[in-house]
């Protein structure tokens, strides 16, 4: 069997902790693209406009293994080209990232509220991944899993790309025990502890996930740790990892997490209120290291407001 040759490394360095985009020119049996420009305009013109593609070509922004690519060059299927996207304007998140643990394979970070784990949508350079790459000089750093942007706490990153799959498998196979902490209303009528099981679905482009009839695909253990007045502090242990699972389950109990902008009511889009973070924290991570067999346990150094 013929072995595929390894793709060449990018001729462009990272920019602000973000990798360049790599494009492999596809086969063109219909002869639609006579030149590099025709293909790039067809591929990206709708998103950024043909004029912007021309500006990027003129500025040498599209680069091949031998240097900048000219728009009038003949199209060749299989050719590799790299470029950096124009980054969106982002409001800086005014909280730092703590490093809880670091060795030659792993980095465990304390992600603050409002900071996305990795680039997605309008959050690109203001993400935990991009920041840590820049601040620690670790350009190959990759997340082993994702923590919701509005949730603070522990995120596991992998220092070496070749180790990433082993740690991702732990999360995929539910071999990582995660414990969260939340502040939410206290209601003596809600009997706790309780294990909540339901079916949660989330449509692409819709802010809120929802519970629907059907076979449960989400399970959470919810315990009351303590309460003062009308607020309680809760320990949340997810068995599964559906999007917004803990927030959906707490809301379903009539205990929406404090300062949640989605549950029970989606707030109007507007500037971030950094003074009112969602009171949800990824408190602990526990797993057996797949390479050493050592039992690992990490605890966040961040704290929520509310009752002790």
C-alpha cells in the first residue's frame, strides 16, 4: 500500500498564537479555475469579497512552500498554500490565566470566565489557547478538551502534538472525573442530592440547548454544599458532557446558576458584563495518566462569589 507523504511544514509562523490556514487546491475536472486568483476568489470571495482577496494577493499574504503566491499563476491541483485570516476586533478579557500544573507533556490552566478555550467564531486571539501559546512560548500547545467560554476553571492542554490523542481519548471514553461548583438560588423544596437524567439537544445557531423527550443522553449529580439566605453553593458532577448540560439541569430544577445569560431567559446581545460572571467553576479534574499510569488530580485555585 502506498504511504502518503508527510505534508510540508507551514512557511508562515503563528500570528498572535494562531496557526495560519492551510489550503490544498482540489482536483478541478471541469476546469473552473485557470489561475490561483480564480480559485481563491471562488473559495473566499463570498466571505471577504474579491477585492480583499486581491489585496491579500498583492500584499504577499498567500504563501506557498517557495514563497508568496501570485494571483496570475496557473492553477495546479494538490498545491498547498497558507495564509493568515484577518482577525476580528475583540474586547480584551480583563482576567489572567493561572497555570496549575506543567510538565513535559501536560499543562493544566485555570481559565477565567469569558475567555473561550480555543479559537471559534468571533473569539480568536482572546482565547486561552492563543494566550498561553504567546505568554509561555509554547506554539504547539493544544487543548485536550473544551470548557465553555462563560465557565471558569480547569482546562487540560497538551504540550506535544503527538500526545494529544491519548488525552482526548480519556475525555471521549469518560475516564476523566470532573467536578464543578456553582452558586444558584436556594430552595428548600428541591430535594438534594439528586441525579438528573434527560435528553438534551442543541441546534446550531441557537443560543440555548433544550431538554426534549427521548432516551437520556445527559446525566448530572447535583448536591447542596451549603446555603446562606436565598443562595446555595452546589457540587455538580457530570457523567456525560453535553453542551450546557449543567446549566440546563440546574435550570430544570428551578435553580438557574447565578448570572446565567441564557437560562432561564436568553438576554439580549450586548457588551460583556465582566462584573457579573456566570457562577460556575470547573473545580477538579482526576484521571489516570495514559503514559505513566500515575493517578492525577488537579484543583482550581479560583473562587466563586456567594455562600461558603
